[in-house]
C-alpha cells in the first residue's frame, strides 16, 4: 500500500495506469491459484503470462523516447490485454472464476483497455 502525504502531487496518467495494470496482474495471480491443477501449464500459465505482458510491454514502451517504438510496445501491451480479457471470460464460463472476481477484473480491464487504446490513438 502506498502512503501519500498532503504534499504529494496528484498521480500522473502514467502512474494511474501503471497502478491499475499492477492491480489487474496481482488479482489475476491471486485468482488463478485456485484454478484446477490440470490447468497449471494451460490456462493458468497463459492467463498469467498475458496479464504480466500487459505491464511489461507498457513499461518498456514508456521507457522508450521515440513515438513509433513506444506505440509498437503499447500495441503489444493492448494485444496482451485483449488476450487476458478473453481468457478471463473463458475461465468464468468454465467455472474457474467466481462472479465477483470476474466482474472486478472485467471492470478494471475495461478501464485499462480504454486507457491504453487512448494513448495509442494519440500517437502519430
């Protein structure tokens, strides 16, 4: 948990997005601990990797200072997000996720997807 003081500036868009993605990844890791053991090398692994890839590509792209390179990493991040989003839907339909966790992740995911897509659409 981060402690903020009265003197700390408001979060930037980048910090806010990074925090949301971090919450998304950690929640996915948490919920996949209860997935069936026979899925450890299947959907559990794939969902975790795709969710983590959202953050890793976002961070790597943000660290680049050329728009075309940053945009490429953002597009990869967005693609990984869409992959994880589908895997959440699949997991819910298979009964691996309860409704509360599913809805929380979908709502958070919708916001993350919109934020990443918003950045992509603004880069020329």
